[in-house]
C-alpha cells in the first residue's frame, strides 16, 4: 500500500450477543475510547438505535474523524456486527480495528470474525 493515501479495513462478525444493557451505547463509547487512545482526531459521534419498527432491531454508530471514520452496524437479533475504519495519513486503522476486536471479544466470547479485509484507498497519485 505504498502508493495509497488511505487505508480502509472492514470486519464482519457473527455471534455478537453481549450480555450488556444498551449495547449500542456501549459500542459507541468503546469506539470513542479507542479513537481517543489512537493518533486519530475525533470530530463527531452519533448512534441510531433501531427498535424493529421499520428496520430490524440493532444500531448504527459512527465516529467521524478528521482522517475519515469508524463505524459499527449491528443486527441484534441475528448477532451480526460489522465494523469499518477508514483513515488517511499516518493514522493506523489496523490498530483501531484490533483494539475494537479485543474489547468486543471480551464482551461477547462467542463472537466469530467471519471476514477482515484491508483496502488501499486514494491510490490515484
């Protein structure tokens, strides 16, 4: 990825059934903590919780970064969780995803990482 100006990492999980109240809020708090402990610069955070009325139960959370973003999306009833981190410059999205992975495994021991993919971004010059 020597010519890339950004890196995007995607992680898809199954078996995400943590025994926590307010799982979405917990994930958003974890995301903010992980970002604050990294070299990334947090700009804004938001979560939307879905009660199953018009969308399946779950949540979508985003932490906007000066360098790009960290997001999490969950289908609670199915135990699906997807996380992605895209950064530009010297911020390492791999370290951010690794920190998220470690904390999520502790909260939901039965979780399984189904796919992790790294993509070079802004490869046009």
